[in-house]
């Protein structure tokens, strides 16, 4: 099949993202004949990404056109699909401020990326530039599908929904992969024999339904029996909170303590805090060392070997839309149009979806388990104010967002941490 799609990778200078996504596109028979446009504001990193991708195209004589530009309007003209994965730099330095400053003031958040005060400060930094990108999408390619990988996912997607209600978008996260790996091992059955239905909010969802395909039998009783012992034996994975949620609420989270616990005020008491920090330290070390290795290989003329398919789901979704595949994606982020009936409609939820020529159609999940729905509704209220603060640039509403967040348990601390972050990150966050 030959298409003349134009697929724009925004943030392509983040070489792990840029090369992996380009590798998936180049491996696609469906997308043969398409144009890949690499875009980044970092011209040096963008040049390296272009060099590696062009080498991969040339070596295999692939039928793709490669473009790269630091000019966003040029990148977006005639685009049909946009895949976004930007981050505000210096990423880890800012992230550590998000984590350490609230804790220095007395807050007990456990991670600081997507929820709690750290997740809020991250949102204040990254959502405005993403909304600027979306404004250009509306101007230059209003019919394109905008696919977002950046975090904090739920808050970014809700901001897009409110600011640009006509824009076609989906948020993608790979957290569901965790249960796809561990449930087959736990239950001693192939993944192909498991029917999984999961959802909630991004980084705050559970497996809602689990069945054996061969017998039609409910597999959850086996999970509730086997998971506690199985999870105890997993190394390098912080899952103390996951075990607790399964025990007390009856459902298994499909992400680790570091993410799920960001939204819960008592997570500090249950979660594997040492494991959470160990994950962060390892992630930072791997990201930095991998980045140096990738740059070195490209500069030595060996970049083509790095342009290979990644396991992310953007390209299969694009293929599914173009081929009218009607396949199901296990986990996407879409506006809550009665997907979860006991959560607010003005929310973006994580759910399965059917992919076809009409785009992404959410699989309805119905009523969420009541206890867990209570936790998610807390976050719906927080997200409402987070997005309002960003869209209005209001410091007063920003403070309200912190005061409503269950992870914040002191008004004095809330005011101090907001003032401190605004002072230290004044180049990135602008409130009035």
C-alpha cells in the first residue's frame, strides 16, 4: 500500500524518541512513500537525528522522503499526523526541583512528575508550549491527528481538549505493558490467552476485567490469589502500593508505585519509597548514558543502526486508521464522553479504543469501581484547577490547585512551595 502521508515528529532531537519513531515508520509497508519531517528547536540534535535517519533510508534504499527543520510552521504545513514528545530542558534539573523543593518544605510527595505539587509545576512548564504547538496545528494542518507522548499526560490532554475542542488528538502511554508482561507469568498462560480491559486516568488506572480466552473464565480470582506472592519476588520494580490497592480495593494497578502513588495522600506510608527513588536514579543514568552513546555513534557514521522500530503504539494506530483495521488498542487517552460514567465528562480518561478509518473510538468502560472512582474524582477536581490556572495564567488559581490536591496537607507549605518554584523557574513559568 502506498500513501503520501506527512508525519511530523515534534521533539525529534530527543534522539531515543526521534530515532525509534522514525524506525517504526520506516519499517511500515503501509506508510511506504510517506514523508517524515523531523522538528526540534535544538538544531544540533536535530541534525544528528536527520543524519541517522537519512543513512537508514539510503542504506536500504527505502521509499521515504526525509525532511528536518527548526521552523515549526514549515514542519506542520500539509501534515497528516503529528507525534509530539517535547520536554522543557534541562529536564532532570527541573524535575529534581519539582521533587525536592516541596519535600524540603515538608510535603511527602513520592515522585513529582505527573501528580502532586511536582506534577503541577511540571504542568505549568510544559503545557503552555504544547498549546502553542496545537495553535499552529489548527492553523497549518487542522485535519491532522495530534498524538501526544509528553507528560503529565492527563493534564496536557485536558488542556488541549479545553483550549482546542475541534483538534483531533490522542494521548499514548506504554504503562499497560507492565501487566502484559507480568500477568502471563503470574497466571502461567500466554498473553494471547488473556482478555484484558483496563482504564482510569493516565498513570492512575487499574485492570478492570481479566478473562481466560480459551475458557471464558474470570481470571481475577487467580490474580487476587497469586499476585501478592508474585509481586514480592519481582526485583527492580516498586509495587508495594500496587499490592495494597489490590488487597484493599480488589483491582490491580497497571503501573508502579512511582506513578500511581503520586496521586494519593497516604502513598508515602505504603509505597516502596526506596524503590521509587531507585527507579528515578536508574532512569536518569540510563537516559544520560544512552544519549551520549547515541550521539557518539551518529558522529562516527554508525547512526543508521540506531534507527529501528520501537514498541510504542503511534505507528500501529496510524496504520490502523489508514487501513481501516478495526483493531483494538489496549490503552489510549481520550475525552470522557461517557467512557467512565461516574467520572466528570470534562476529563480525559485512559481506556481501550477501536482504530479504523474514522479515527479512534473509545471502548466504554461504564461505572468505575466506587472506591477507586473516589480517588479519581479527587484528581478530576485537581486537574480542573490545574488547567484553569494555566489557561488564565492565574497565580491565585494555581494556589487553589495546590490547596485542593490531596497530596498537599498544609496551606502554609502550599504557599511557600509555589513562591519558591515561581522564583527558581521564572524563566519557564509565567503566572500573574
